[in-house]
C-alpha cells in the first residue's frame, strides 16, 4: 500500500491524539504523577513527626510492600534508579575494566551506571517487537567475539572480561526474558534487569525485575509510582540484599552510638518522606495500571486507521503497564518525525522521540558494539504520546 503524504499523516496523528485527550487542560504533559489517595496523608505524618530523612518507618514499609507487589524476596530502597543499577552491577561482580552488554536503545542511565563501576558499555541490538535487547543478536555477538578463558567470558576483540548483561524493559514492555535468560545461562553471564520503567508489568505471569540475579526499579517523578526521586534493588538472594542494604547506607556497622564503617559505601538511602509518598502511590498501583492500559486501548483504536503508523503494543504473553504510549512511523515518514513533534507541541501536547542511541552520544561513541541496524532504524521513527494515568479517568 502506498504511504499517505507526510502532511496528511501529521494531521491524522494530531486529530487522533486530540480525540484521545479530549478536553484535558493544555499543556498536556508526557507523563505526570497521579497523587490521589493517601500519599499526602503519609507525607504529612512524616512532617508532623519530623521523620523526614533517611531513617523512619516508611522506608521499611515501602521495601516490604515493594517485595510483596513484585514477588521478590527482598527490595532495597535507594535514592534513584541509576544508583540502584550501579550497586546491582557491583553486587554481581562488575569491576573496573570489564564490559557489560546492554542495549544502545535505552535511557542514558543504563550506560552511565556501567561507567560508574569503571566498566565499559558494550552495545547490542534490540528487536522491533519489544524494543528491548534481542536474544538472537546477543547470541550472535557472543558467538562472534566471546571466548571462555579460565572460567571467564572474555572478548576476543578487546581482551576484556564480559561481566554481565543488562536488558531494559522499554516503555514498560517486557523483553523476551526466556530467550535472554537461556543465552545468558549458556554463557554463564549474570543478568541485571533494568526494570526502571516496568513496575506493574509481567512476563508470563511473573513480574519484571525478578528474573535476573538482581533487578532495579525507578520512582522518578515521571514513573507510574513516584517517590519524587527514588529507586529500588530487587533480590531473591538474602545475602545479596543484605549487601545492597549495607553498601547503600554508607557501609555503617550497627552500633548504639559509634560511627563505624567497614568499607567504602554509598550514601544512597531513600529518605523516609520519599518512601511515604511511595507507600501511598503503591496502594493505587493496580488502579493506575488499569487506567494506563485503558488509555493505551484508546490510543490504539484512535490510531488504527492512520496509514504509516504502528501503535506499539505489549508483546505476546506479557502484561505491560504501558508506561509510555508510543507509535512507530513507517520508514518513508522517518524524516517527518520532528514535524509531527512540532505540530503536537504547537497544540500544547507534549510528545517526545525515543532516546538518542547510546552509541551516538559523544562519551560512548568509541565503545564496543554489534551491528545496530534495528536500533538506528527505530530511533528515527518512534514518538511517545501523553501517557499519564489521569488522562484515562
């Protein structure tokens, strides 16, 4: 079928988006927090009792409720998702000079956390269905450059150890975890799931972030559950969880009054007032996921007849939180992406492209990488549309 002219597609996308958003006040944010419920009451309690910093009952409560929600044995709350990923990588053994296999099509925090360890990101392609790390591309890359030396997997190209794999669940859509776990188990590589965007998402009835050795979550202000800023490490291994807690609380040895620190730790503790906000939000998680899924259905129906546009849906066998709704333009319309973004912005509708691929950023251009044809094609053609839960009701 011949593609529609670009200006017609722009108009059709604009009309469809207007129809979904209805009379929502302008400007419409890409993703704003939904703070209804008891979050304000919990925060006020922290203020009234002066328990606002890194000690307090709400941190422990938030960790318990996160573990119960995700099915992980333990959750350790920290200041943000990047800090969570930094510590998770250290806990699975990533060291300075290692390489960590990650998608190039991700938010910069994934690559930055690798760099914080003194390690080097090694970029692998994604699959178009999930927008996440492709098991076939990962297997091909490992077969091409990987070799086992004295129980370690080493890159034949650089001589560096390949220390871990970090899949990221893009926009809340689960990656092919079965395929990735099979490849990583075969090569003996630990998996750390970057589930920053996928709280409330499930792969085959199991919550994302619970398949790898460790997983991480983010509670930034634009996430489905927010603590203002915040993150968490998910673990089934009690020893790893205890180590995560110790490292992220300045490695302080418990004592009634002495300040004893037994190693170099990190001041990554989540404050009690942030955890209180999270507890109130977490109580409404299922409600907010339902609202976001309803909004996604509305977008899908509204865009169904727009030529040259594909609404990105959850992969088969998965239940996505639809953190960000996204459309993919046909290749022939890739050059018109910015014109479409400008038209939406002129209407007070905040829309965004997907992130610039990591291998195209100046600090990561020289990192090792596989062929990234799918990544580069998708990066030119994806647009995110307003996705706040409140837009559905």
